């Protein structure tokens, strides 16, 4: 009887292991699996210049160039899947895509659900207002209405800090909300805000322009996201990325898009 009981217990334990491994464990591809597949499938929200945006049908930008170079070194091709930003991270953690490429900020809460490469750049949130706005600083923004993109760190930060938040799946709609006067400010990652505002302001009279406030909020270390299970892949990409930072490849890519580059302080 005792023997039977311990056998049943052992069988149950095996079942629990198998179940937890397949259901909640490792969704990410290993380095070998990606090499064998011959491609790296990356999820991206191409509404984030200069990191990723559409030129006609084509996704272009700093992160596209970085990841293309990384894939070259891995000996695989880069395949991009386009979607709204709020689908990128859930898709990666579910193992639908191998990688997330979307100016993704590494945060402690995201790290509980996925892996990140080492950050290759540190951005910040910026406040965008209409010319002539009474809001001239972060302090002036207190209690005001802001627009953000859904699922971003801007949404998280603004919701947690007492602002009235309107969230939009597309960045351009967050910008339109400000232009229409539905919100007092638009909160967005700084380089992207600068790029989008520059494009918008072209040919506009001074009083019709958008303005970026120089006082930035938060610190946003950018990295590429992977599902748990991709540890070997992430380790290899970290090596490649480190070499690309050290030999000036990443700085050259930033320069190609008219941006200065500063590497993040090494850990
Ligand atoms: N850095 C911010 C975040 O990780 C915003 C990213 C938005 N990316 C995009 N491609 N629209 O939440």
C-alpha cells in the first residue's frame, strides 16, 4: 500500500513538472533554435521615429539597423511584424514573436514577465504642449490632462502621478488629442517627441507650433525584449551589442538618423 502511494505521488510530481514546463514556462527560442530557423521574428510598433517608423511600406529606423546588424552576426534574417505597441510585449511573452523591437523601456515590473538585452541607450519622457501654453514645466503640469500611448511607460508614469490620462493605441492619435485641445499636454519619449514635433512644425506659423519642454521626466533605458527561455539568445545578442557599442557601430547608426549617441553607463 505504502509503495503504491509513493508511486502515485512520484507520478503526480512528474505530471506537475511536465505541466508547469509546458504551460507557464519557457516560451522563448534558444540561440540554437533561432539559428536553425534562420530568422529572427521581431514584433514592432513603427510609430516611433527615429527608432522605428514607416517610410511607405517599409519599417526604417535606428532599431531596425541595430537589429539587422545583430541578425547578420547571428547568421539569420530579420523578419518584422507590425502591430500597435500594446500588442508587442504580450505577443513576445506568449512566444508569438521571438523579439520585441519598439523603443522598449526596461522596467522592474516588465522584467518579472520577460527578458531584456542590456540597454543600448537611455531616453526620458518629455512634455509636449501647444505654443503659448501656460504649462512651462513639470510643476505646471500637476493635475492636468495628458495624452499618452497605451501600454507605455508614459501611461504608467502619468497614471501613477495624479495626471488625468487619455491613452491612445497610436502615437499620432495622442498627438492629435493635444492639437484638438482635448488634453493639456502630450507625454512621450523625448527623441520621438522631438522628431514628431519637428515634422509637425514644418511650415507652421510660430503660434501654431508644438513645443517640447526641456524639463524631461523619468529615465528610460531602451533594450530588446524576449520571452523567458531565450537566455542563450539574449546572452549572445548582449555580446554582439557590446561589441557594436565599443567599435562605434551604434554611434554610426544614430548619426545616420541625425542623432547624437551616448552609451549607457556600464553596470
Ligand atoms: N519607451 C516606452 C515604453 O517602453 C514607449 C515605447 C513606445 N514604442 C513604440 N514603438 N510606439 O513603454
